[in-house]
């Protein structure tokens, strides 16, 4: 499946993104929270939103607010941005859509040059997401039960990490070529998909 990245501005699209994030992640994000940054969504050839993430660039940040002990965070919150509400439709989590999401994510994070670090959280038992985030050479600052926030319906046990903006920006250079070959090389349309990837990333 081919997808293309877009920034969501229409309220109807944002409402759909929020609803689908709630269904897949279990968090009913407050409307105002997405206004503290932007939503990068991905549309398929039928113009349907099939995934994306929110990059929050101004505080207060939800991940920081969820820390039971703020002293675990040594960096000033003004130096941080947060990624949250990250999801892809289950049937497209492998191959081209997933690769494009992560490459776009790296580019979006790197472009926030007023920030030094990215902060994020994920469930303790989410091994697959943990392996992906490990590519960013993060520092773990907390592991355990976090505070309940608006939009949460149960207490979570999470890992909270921070990673360098610059390091994430370099991921496509030294980490993703290997992922690219694994995701695309055995596909018949490999070179066509590589050209399409280059075209899409240039326009987003």
C-alpha cells in the first residue's frame, strides 16, 4: 500500500485521527493537546487516514506531567518535545507504510531545531516499539507506574525515555538503510518504491 504524509488542519480529519488513536491506543487525547504541536498523518490512495503521530513542541508535556517524580528528569522542559498518539492501521504495520512513517518522523523531529531532545513513553510490555526506539540511542529516565492524566482510563506501567534530536535526525543515514533493504528489497517494485519514497519525503 502506498501512503503519503500530510499535516492535519481540518477539524474533521483531526477528530478522526483522535478517535482512531483512542481505539488503537486507549487514550482519549484532549482536543487542546494537539494544538500544542502538529499532527503528521498518512493518507492512502483513497485519501483515507491510515496512521500518524502527534509531535508536541510546547509544554506542558503529557509525558513530563505523568512522571511520579519530576526529579527523574534532569533536562528543562523547554528543551523537550514529545511524540504521542503514534499509530498505524494493523494491516499496514510492515513494509513501505511503516518505513515511510519512521523516516518522516526522523525528519520532523530533526527540523525542530529549538529543541534538544525528544521525550516519549511506551508500555512496559511493548517489546516491538521498544526495539524501534532503541535505534535512537535513548536514555531511560523512568520505569514503572505513571500518573493518571486527562484522557487515560487506567493506570499504566510505562518506560519513559529521552533521545537527542540530532541523533534521531541521523537515523536515516546509519540505521534505516538496513531496515529499508529488509522491508523492500524482496518486493518486486523495490526501485519504484525507493523513487516514490524520495519523492514523498521531498514534498511533505
